[in-house]
C-alpha cells in the first residue's frame, strides 16, 4: 500500500531529518542532500549529493559505496540513505527501465512517475526477507519539459518494515537553497549549512556544496565519510554525473579514477564547487574562482 504524504511545510521549505537513516544490522549509509539553483530567469538546476561510506553496526566502514543513480537519457536522478542492499539493486534496475522506455509511456507528469518509481521499489522491498528488512529513504528528482519552460520536482520516498510506503512532495523555493537533508550526518550538515548561509556567498549552489564537503571532512559523523558524490539536472539535456576532486585525487561515484582517461563529457568540481582540470586537479583556466569566505 502506498501512502501519499502531505508536502513538507517548514519555514525554510527544507526537508531536514535530524534522525539518522537507520540501516540493517549489516550495513547502513548516511549523508544525503538536495538543493536547487535559481537564476534571474527562474529555476535552472537541481542537485543531489552524498558521501560514499557504508558502516556496519558490528563495526567497520567502507568508503567506496555508490549512493547516487541517474538515467543516461532521461531527466531523472536518485539518491538514498538507510539500508543498503534493496535500493542499491532496485535503483540500478529502475534507471535502466526508464531509459529503455519501460516507464509510464511518454508521460512527464511527476506524480505519474513518482507512483511508478515507488511501485517498482516497493515491489522489490515487499519480497525482501523479513529478517533482513530495514528502513531506507530515497530522494527522487525529475525535470519535466526542457529549456525555460522546464520545472524541477523532488519527492522523498520512505520504505519501512513497520509502516506503509509513503511519498512526500518537497516544495521548491523561489531562490537557490537546500531542499532536503537526510541521514545520520544531517545535524552536522545543517550546522555547516548555517555557517555558509550567513556568509557573503550564502544562497548559492557553491555555498551548499562547500558546506556539505566541510561536514564530511570534519568527521563529526562517523557514519559519513569518503569522497562526496554529485549529480544534477539542468534546464536541458540528460542528467550529469560530476567527477569530484577530493584530497588531491579524482573520484567518480565514489570510486578513485586517478589512472583513468579524462573524457571531455565529464565535468569535474572540487569541494569549493570550482570547475577543475582533471589532469592538474586545480581550477580550470578561465573558470570562475570560488574563494572560501573569510571566517569559515
């Protein structure tokens, strides 16, 4: 049974969950955020970012986990936190289904797609062994239309062995801002976001991503760690999965790629959200510098 939750209405119009996304006794994962970029003409981009760490309740951590998924051809991106196995496999399958045209036909309606996405994930979750079931949460971002008439949507979908699956619509603010913070690291991420928001670059995409990277680098949440992962949607084209320059190394979906080629189709960012040269690992020539504000 699917339950549509009421839209999240908070003063900041941001979905912030201070509780951790509790995983199974085997593995769990931790920090997940989403934000929207708005320029003078309206909403221009939407992003999802995560860390790369899985932790086990019995001890141990692994910093090479993929947490974000995107269609190759269609404007749909996903991220998750909580239990690991069901969403990792199901989201991989789901993006292939949508790209292969096996989704809800030619519809670009967010509610139609959200119901479809949730039904696929819920069907898999219901058949998962009861002894292994644990809660996980998915952020699903979709763009309908293209160009200046396009619109971005975000849904927060929750799967739990103790409650009905729910879909919550997250409101999009009229300015660039964070719109969702999930996971055990959400408290530290929010504190970092507040510092950056009060700076002279507050309210920008680079402030959000920099704040997220600061929270990861701090190590305050032991269940969050490894290199950040980042993907986004813009007004046109398919989703973008971005390479990350982190601690003088290159990462893609949390995997180190220092010895790999540098195809022109992959854009690279550092933790200050500067466009980087993947060969030199420094800001690309003529790219906009994004200096760290004084006092942060």
